C-alpha cells in the first residue's frame, strides 16, 4: 500500500488505510488509577503500563499525572465516540502543563499491538502512521505519553479528505474581555442558523469558543475551508467593531475576536471536546448550551472536577453532533458560491 499511496497522493487527495483492532463500546467505568509512581492496569484483557504517576502536571493546583489519567478514565464513555476512527496528532507535555511540549504525528515504537493506526499518504511522498484512539486502553496509553489535550482529525480514516464538520475557532485578539467572545459566538450562531445550519458550541478551555456544524460527508476539506472562509469574511465585514477574519497575525486589528476559518484546512486539528488544556487551572474544552452563552459563562467554570460532575448530571451535550441525521448539506452552499 505504501508505495501505491505515495504515487497516488496529491495536494487534494490523500489515500489512507486503517490498521489494527476495531474499538469496543464505550461505557461508564469505575477504573481507578493505581497508587505509586508506576502501575499496570488491565482493561478488557489489555495491559496499560502507566509511568511517572506522581509527577506534578499542574503546579498551581498540585495536580499530578495520575489526576489527569483519572479524569480521562472517568469521562471516557462520553469522549471516545468523538475520537473514534480519527487520526490523532499527539501534543506531548512530558513535564506537565508548564514544561516544553512537542508535536508527534507518527505513532511511536515500540507500542502495544492493540493500538490501531491510520496510515495517511501525503503529497510529499511520506506515509504517516497516526495513532487512532478508540477505547479506554488506547486513551490512557496516549495520555500516559504526556498528551494533556487530544487533537483528532476532522475526517475519519476511511476518507481523510472529507470531514464531518465545519467549524470556527473564536479567538480574542489582544486583551478582549470574554463577554465579547460570547457576543461573537451569538452573532456567528445567528448567521449559521439563518443558513439552516445546526450549531454546537464549546469552550476552548483556553481563551475562546469553538462553534461546530455537523455536515453531510461529501465536500472535500478544501471546499469546507472555502465555505468557512466565505462566511468568516462576510461576518467580519458586517461586524467590523467586534470581529476580524484577518489571518496574518501581524495585520489583525487588536480588540477584536478572530473568526478563525483556517483551522478547517487539511491536516489541521483543534483540541477535542472534553480535552484538558495545558493551562494553570487545568481548564477543559467543555460543551455548553446556547442558553449558557446568552446568560454568560467563563472559561474557569469548566475544569476537571466540574466537567466530570456536569457530565454525570447532563450527559454528553455534544452526543447528537455525531448523529447521521440532521447534518447540513454544504454542497448547496458551495454550488451557490460558485
């Protein structure tokens, strides 16, 4: 496959192949991360080796790598459906949230035989074996590597050129108060709903908000990027005091909220829903409702403890994002733009 994939890959076509076992059904678990500096968990017949469990990952809170692993074990039943069958870009923080990090695309070796991979051919000629995180054992394995947040692809491995979502990253430029970000999200939501699009919103866990639209899986990633750019530029034109869509950082006007469409480009990723972010307060990229946006929330409202409790109370607010029904057919909008 590798040789054929290298020849076939182009800028807009990237053959991919999934290898390894299929994921098992996700369900709530009572698994506890073991005490001590190291430990081994057996999960459905798979041994997961955990290391440096006492290492402090969030110094301001005194939270350790064990605390991070326990959080992910507790929310796995809701998180895993959003990761399944998607290549994962690993962003590793071996010394915790305040230490240096590095990106890693290729699944490391040695690795357990039960870690699936998605082999994606790039136009450069490289074929990269990305890990695929589909069950609890694989999730704890990748978090144990120092991945604080999780960064899956928008498209599934069976066709990495056709994403399941169109999305916008609302990012404040300079010292912008968070209420302005909430206002920007409501303006964006109003525009998308006027186009007939269903919308889902979550905090980034950092400074902004993510707005996702589930789409019929037909347009290419480039077409989705083009549609999102058109929407962002129009929004910024109509709301110049609040929004900007200027991509070049040096040219962005301060005091605006960036409607970042460029994260829709092929191979880009955003932190997934329920991801802990490498921030002092261990804040989480949490799904919220549009009513909460209107009432006002803060990034700090959502951390490992509050999100875990919230999930038990309300379930996965983003569960229907993955449903096959109710997805927006972007092809009509793309055709009209042409």
